[in-house]
């Protein structure tokens, strides 16, 4: 289509194609015959999320009014951020304006990845309790502008409950506190949020949106993937989640959000949802004693698990103070873990663990390919397994910069026994450009599966070790049947037995894109 509109105060020749809209100023011919330099404007239709007819209305007038033209709402990229922008096309002809409006609406409906109806989970208790305000002030207006309908559930606190007193683990995650729909009051009943996901008619929605921190995101990702397994009755070969998840950051670190957005910005996150930017993401399954513990993106054993366990005991502190206290306290009592570490290199797994191979091939992971496993027994200060880069403002290039969101493998980072000063140097380099893996006691591998088996000794506990001096060679060995702390996606999980971690390529789709570095806005002063 071609037409004349005013953009600003000048008339422009506007051209609309299936992929873009361009406007060129109409400049009268110069009496001298000299040609003027004309700079055209352009907006890609893939960046346009709404078009509205502009009208002149009197005060109090709710409908009707003289047609003034069109307003195109689109996103504009500024670095890693997406910002809302508006293009005003003025034309007083109602027939001309409506013809363009109908054509633009038809073209925008052709973007099938864009959601029309989403299930929204809001965690009002996340971080500084700002989730409700973030959604109301930054997200809801964009959803309304893009004609996205929402079904809202508020979940004050989501967490996975593990029953490990007798060494066994509950395979069913329990969600604490309530789910509210629209204006219903909060309730305090366990299992309500999970029951919402289990009973939802997912085919009614185009996607799910989470407004909260890493804990809320981890639980909803787990719930979506778990629901897919229940629907498919496929405990052996995990199947992809039925719906994509949009993450509106409202936490203290927002690792998953930073990994798919590059910034902790609710507008950027909302625009990725509105525009239907889908990114396939790998996930891991965590199993112990042959039972599923949960699905997740990352896990830390050793330093990461023990520092989180200490932080959870100081919930009355602010998140930043609690994190710094736990890191310093754990460094003071730094001890290695004595365990057996086994891993299957990514290249040894052949094709992916689901999709390209059937159940028989998956079973060969533990049988026919047993000789491909690499096993080490020793002392480790920290062991991390991450299927995503885990970008954050504290680690702009990620805790695992050598992996990506959908490469079908995870990064294994094993930090062997070292002095406290050397270990601190290793930690501090995460906030710089590089060099955190250049130490002789640090090894990294690209893996498709990992096994961690802690060594046991009866009648010995970590509390006893803290009274035995400050020797870095004294390992932490748990009592028989006692659970050890794990940090899985920022949530404290206690597991007593061997843990098997498997990588499942592209198990979930998130609204966002592949990014390689996050925006750094904070620093940690604790070390």
C-alpha cells in the first residue's frame, strides 16, 4: 500500500509491504534543480505490536470523534534493552485511515508466535515485594495495548519441599501458600499452586508469564515440564513443555531472566513476550535413588550449596546483606567435599537425549556407554553443573560462559582443593572479563550427564569439623544418611544420596533470545 501521511509537521510518502513500513518526506523540487538529500524512516513489522486509530474527542467523550490518523506502537532496541516507541501517521480521511488500519491489523495477526491469551503468575513476596507494582505499571499496559488477555494467579511463595529425614526424597514438589485469581484473598494451603498448573486447561493459553525472582521462575519451569511428563506419561524420556514461559524479573539476581534478556528490565521482558520472541532452552533432570527430584537449569554442590544453606537461616536480612554474610561465613569455614565425581562428555552421548533418539538409545546412557564415563575421586571445594550461561549483574559473562542456551550440553565446573586465598581469587574473577578457569585446581568440561556420590562416614558431622581447626585438607564428610545442601536454581535442596544429572536439549521455550553478556549494574563487596 502507498499513501500520504503527515509524520511530525511534514507530509511523507508512506509505503507498506509485508515486512516493513517506510516513510519518505515529500520535498518540492528546488528552483535551481539541485536534488535534496532525503532520509527515509523505516519500521520492521516484526517490531510492531499494536496499531490504533487516533481520534479527537471532547472531555468525557468515550467513543467516536473525528479521525486524526494512526498510531503504530513498536519496539526499539537500545543496546540489550527493548524500549516502547510510537510512530504517529496523521491523515484526516476516515476511509483512508481505516483501510490502512485493517491492512496493518491483518499483517500483525500473521505473526503466529505472538500470544493472545496468557496465564500470569505473580509472586508478591519476591525480593522487595515489588512484583505487583512491576506488573501493574510496566507489563499490564503493554499487554493491554497488544490485545493480550490475561488470567492472573498470585503465589506469594513457591518452593520445593523435600522429605529427606530418612534419606528419601519426595518426588512431588509442594508449593507453599496460595494462589489467588484476580481479587480473591490469599490462602495458606500447600499444593495450591501446583494444583493450578496440574488442573489448568493448557490448550486454552498461548503461554505462561511469571513475575517474580529465580525461585518462582525455577518452580514454574519445573511445573511446566512436570505437567508435560504427566500428560505424555513419559517418565523415561522427558518431552518438551507444552507452553512457553515469559519471565518478568522481580527478584534480587534474576539469573534466568538475564540469560535470555541480557538485562533486568521488565519492559524488555514484556516486549519479548508481546513480540513472540521464542528461545529454546536446555534443562537438566535431577534424580536420586532412581526418583526424580526436579527439573532445573543449574546446580551447585559444595561452596554454593553451603553458602545458600547459611543464607536461608538469615531470612530476616535483606537479600544483599544475607548473600554477603553467607559467602563470608562459608569462606571462613571453607572445607572441601570428599566425593566421587563422574561425568559423560557431551560428544560421547551421540545425538540428543530426546527427540532424535528413542527410549532404547536413552537406556544405553547407563549401559552400553558405561565405558565413556570419566570418574574421579577426591576433594572438591565446589562443583557446578549449568545448562545455561547463568548471566547476572554479579557475573556479566555468566557463571558458565562456555555453554549456551540450546547447545544440548551443560558446563561442568569442578574446583578442586585449594587455599582460601586462591579460591577467593577464582571467585572474584567471575565479575571481571575472564580468567576464572585459568587456575590449576579448576577444570571445566562440556557434559551430557553427571553423577556425584558423596563419601560417608558414620558418626561425623560438619559441626564437629568446625571445632577441629582451620585445615583446608579436612574434608566435610556427612554422617551416614545425613542430607547435604544443594543449590538448584537458587533454591536450597537437601539430598543424602548420589545425584544423577542429565541434560535434556530444548526442553522448554522461554520468551527472549540468546545473549552473551548481561548488563552489569551491581558489585559485590563481600570479597
